[in-house]
C-alpha cells in the first residue's frame, strides 16, 4: 500500500510572463497536515492548482497516491483530491444542501438520481462541520464563516484522501479562523485525511500545523517543524521585513512578532 | 441530526407539464380561421390513432385542415419553443448568467444574415423539403457560433467574458452587413415583408416535412442536455470549481455550446427570430423549481413548447385574417412576466 499522498519531483511551472515555481520537490505522507507559507506571489496558489491538476502543462512529475495526475481524467482526480479555493461563489438561489450535494458530482451517473449513500454522505459532512441546521438556507445569505464551512463540507463530501485549502481562514474573524482550523485538525486526526493548506497567518499556522513548507520566489526554502521554519533569519528574509520570533508563553510554539522598520527598536 | 429537504417529485412535475402541453396543443389545433369544435378535434385524433372510428360528423375539409395544416404547425411551434427554452437553460447555466439567452453568442445575427442571403437566391432552390431561408438561417447561426467560439479562444481555453464580447461584436457586424445587403438589393427591397417577418419571428411550417427534420434534432438535443445536466449543475461553481468536482470543463463547454447552438439554429430555421422564450421560461422555472438542471432542462423544454404553442395560436387568431408576428407576442407576454419576476425576486439579484 502506498503511503505517499503527494510526491512532486523537480516541478517547474511558468505562466506566459515568467517562472512561478522552480524545481519544487515536495513529499507529503498520508495523514499529514502541512501548512504552506510564504509571501504573496511566492507560488502557494500555483502549487495547489498544480497538485489539483487545474494547471496542466509543466515540467517534472506530480503523483497523487502513486498515480501521475497527467494520466488521470478530471473525474478520477476529483475522487483523489478535493479543493477549498480562495474565492468561492455560486449564483443566487442555491440552498446550502444543494451546494454540498455538488461535492458528489464525481460519483454521479447521468440518468440516476443521487443515491441514498450520496444523501447520507452529504448529511454526515454537514453535521460534521456543524452546518446541519443551515441545510435549507440560501448560500448567498450566509455570513463569511458559515460560507467557508459550507465549502469545506462540499469538499469533504467528495470523500477524497487529500484535501487542499487555499487560505481557508482569510477574511474570517479570529473565532471563525480557530473554528475552521479546529475542524481541520479534528478531521485530520479522526479520519486520517491528508491536508495541505496555504496559510497567511503565520502564528495560526505555527499553532495548528506540525509541518510547515516555506515558499519564496517559487522555490521551497524551508520545510520542517514550526521551530525549524519560523526563525528570525528565514521569515525575515522570505518576507523582507525585520521580525522577532518568540515561543508562545502558554504553548511554546514559535510566534512571529512584527517589528515596524525604522521604529528605532533594532 | 437534520434531514435533507424533501424534494418535490420530479416525475410528477414533468407529467403535469406534459398534460398542460397536450391540452394547449389540442386547443391551438381547434382554433383558427375555420372553427372546428374541441370534441371534433379529439375525435379526428382518435380516428387517426386507433382502429376504432367515430362516425364522421364534421365537414370533410376539417380533417385535412386539422391533420395537414394546423397540427404540423402546432407541433412546429412546440418544437421551436422547446428548442429555444432548452438552449436558454444551457446558456444560462453554462455562463452563470441569468440574463443569457439563446441569441447571446451571435446565433440570431448569423441566422438573420443567412436568411437574407437566401432571399436573394432563386425561389426554386430547396433542400430536404425546406426552402433556402431555413437552411441558410441554420447554417448562418451555426457558422457564427463557431466563429465567435474561435475568436474567443485564448490558448486552450474559452473564457466566458471574451465569448460574450466576441458574440456582441460579431453580432453587430453581421447585423450591419444584413442591413447593407437589404438596402442595396432591389430584389430584397421589394421582398421587405419576408425579411421583416423572419426578423420578427413567425412559425412557418407547411406540412409535415419540416417537422420531420426539426423534430428529431430538437428531441435528441433535449435528451442529451438532460443526460449531461449534472455537469451543468457543477458549472454553478465556476469553471475552476466545476473542474474541482470532476468535470472536464473545456470538453463540457464545447458540448453545451454546440448543443445550445444546434437547438437554437433548428428553432430559428422554422420560427425566425423569436425572443424572450429562451430568456423568460428557464428563468421563471428556476425561481419556482430551484437550480437543479436535471429538472430544469426537461421542464423548460415542455413549458417553452406550451408557451410558444399558445403564443402562435394567438398570433393566428387575434387579428384575422392578418397574422401577427409571434415574436411580438412573446415579447408582449414575456417582458411583463420578466419585469414582475425581477420586482418580486429583486433581492435575489442583488449581489
């Protein structure tokens, strides 16, 4: 049995205006929860889009669960990897349960209705992320935090082994950020779902992920535990600002404090 | 634990709509310049369809009028309405735009130019029992869609915005060309009435020949649209979102565009340019039935058929002996309905 969820070998990708990823090697084991960090434009989203097969042309190999994504049909990829994108919207008129149901698309047969199992999975995932009571509500009427949970439920309804998230906590208040990350941690532990999430907030990434991958200019510059990746030198050079790193007073995980440049403190 | 909302039974809704369509069609067959009673129409149908016959109590001519003139026209109207409404569902779902209609990517302008050119040709030319007007309208509609699709292509993708822009520009150019041809040709200047009635829309079906060609195209088109409706549902997530849940986006887009264009072209070839059916019918049903295309596709097809059967009946009977262009009636009925929906469900359109 294959134990590798994602394996990338020397992956290079460029849009028409220049290279975005350079010689990326990345190996994620099944059941891992990995945070992808790095400044804007470092290539986090591109990496996620490559792994999910949205971007096709590239150099190097990407394997999901031992299979080369280039040989797979979209339907097959959608049974391997689910994605929570950075931006998500549906036209007005969609109920929450109808949005979550769309997660069962990879299992649909043209003339058949959703099976009893499809309905069970949808119910279970809605309850698992705590949106069961919103089932009949209109998606467009929900708050940002509720919406993000609906999108997460839809992705989970795909029943994949791998979940990719592109800044799942952006635009949420701190309580919803923590709620989403607690949910992810819980699903990762209970179901062994492999998670790769691009994260903006370094301190939350440090608190919730055992492994962080730091991207800068399209290359992996650090990969390891938060203690190894979140250092003054690494973060300072990746984000080009002076920072101070100190352990969290209660939990001990590294926390990044920003030093406003030219404030006379350094 | 919360249960999923119980859905309305799709089959019940479809059967009810079909019954309504049959009722509309029977009524439309009975009404016309020569009045035939409702029960006589049913008896004529029955005599034709079964071995047991009612005794003939109606004038002999009635049977010919019903079976050879009115019924093919009513069925033609139903096919046009069904084709336009289905194309409307496809384009609205694909482009995620409730305002999209079957003409949005240039079909109408292409069809109109094709029809105009056909009117310049000798009258004797024909193809599969059709005059050249429907044939060239069909060809013009399809050719325009492929031109727009080709122009809008960026690399291996066809972004929706560039398709709408290309459709708008190509339409504007073809419309200008059409009016240039009309103005410069003495022949067309005299035949302005034919051009006018094509542009305003009107069911032109004489006998069963055209129905036999258009019928299978429209029915197969609707069935294919229903078959792939679950993929159309995924397009609600946007193109990248649809890909995430396992839809081959570029392939599906090509299939849906081709399907919608063929349906529109088939409708245009015997109905001219009839607006509002493809816009209002799917739109109204979406508000009532919800966004699931597996239900919307068949329901829009049937309701669109019934709508146009009624509109065509009114077109024939409101102001005899003159026929009102059916496109005028669909606009006069459709626009107020649309405005009503817009006012009533206004908040759902606000972003």
